[in-house]
C-alpha cells in the first residue's frame, strides 16, 4: 500500500460579478480552479462559457445562493456605476453598486476562507467616505478581517494605467502579510488613514478595527472619467490583449469591448492569488 498522501485538489474559486473572467484568469494562473461564476450579462456569460467550460454559471447574485457550492476563495468585482465619476454618485444606495450587500448575503453563509473585493477608487470617497466605511464594517460583521489598498495595473507589466481598490480579507484570520510589501512603498496603519493617503500612496488599513466602531478619514483625489465612445472601448479591448483578456473576443463588438474595458486586470489578480494560494 502506498503511504504517500494524495495531493490536495486545487483550491476552489467562486466568482461574483464575473464579467469576462479577469479575476478568474489570474486566480487560475496561480493554481486555483474556478468552481462557479455569477454574471448577469449574456454576452459576458458566453465568453465565460468558452474560457471556463468546467465552471458552473449562474445569472443573478440575488437568487443564485441555493445553487452555489462551497468555495475556498470568493472574488467580487461588484458594480462601480454608482460610485464612478460618470455615474449619479448614489453610492451603496444605488441599484447597481448596492448589489454589494447581495454579494455579502452569499459570502456570509458560504464563509469562504478568503474574500477579495474590487472596485474603482471612487468607492473610497463616495458619500464622504461613509460608503467605504460601510463596506469595511459589513465585512467585519460577517467575520472578515484583512487589508485594502489601491493597485495600478501599470506596475504589473501591463501597458495600461488602471487604478482599482482591492480588499483582501480572511474569515477570522488576516491574509498573508506579504500582501503589504510587494507593490510599492507601504506604511502599516491601524484602523485609520491619513487624509488623502489612500489615493496617493495606496496605504493599507486593518479591517479588524472597524468591528468596534473605529472610523476612517479619507479625502482628496479626482476620479478620471473613462471615455465611453465605441472607439475608446475598442482601443481598450485591443490594449487588453497584453494581459490575456482579448482572447476569443470580437474587436468590432462594442459589447465585448466594453466588457474588456471593465474587467479586472488578470496580472493584478494573479499577484494577489499567488499570496493566498500559499495558505493552502
């Protein structure tokens, strides 16, 4: 009898608001296996079916919970329209960005070991910072603690400037400390940021402090509007070829171009995933 242990299967990934799979491409490159994806856009779901044939796909975060299996990591690039410069700035009260709460209604019962959120930096300043504080407090109430920072795709070998805020949190455990040190100068803080530093320097903040009502102070910074013309969308899709999103897309299809422009940069996702997979 062979006493050697059977290798552990790849950690399972669940993807909310999956888009065309930018998060998922990065996590699979790091060694995760996509178990399921939730995406309401039929064009994006068709792309996902081609790229991730083994994953289960579901349409609506508001109704899919009974069909979802357990996942070791859940990623969620929840909608940004209500916190972006081009939107009406309704924040978490908006119909689309407010789907964050529906996502957490999935996360809370599934209790994945790790949770990764992504959004535009405008979330930091929405409603004078109160919306971001609500996000962090909601995570803490569900048992999640961790770090957040703004990451720019151009520092990950991608010829595109794309700044996004990422929150990496663990269920009752902090993410690997390496998350703090590999993407530029950092300063460890506890529960509070200096005014403006979140935008300028991508400083991290411990989420654990928010469970007892610690406030955050975030200010400053303009969100640059992204052009919405079809030409600009096609150009963004062409640029996305450099980080793996263009494969299988039709450059003449404005819907697919828009999806590529909205996607998470796989290289950034992979960098995060490579930190998390070491914990399995």
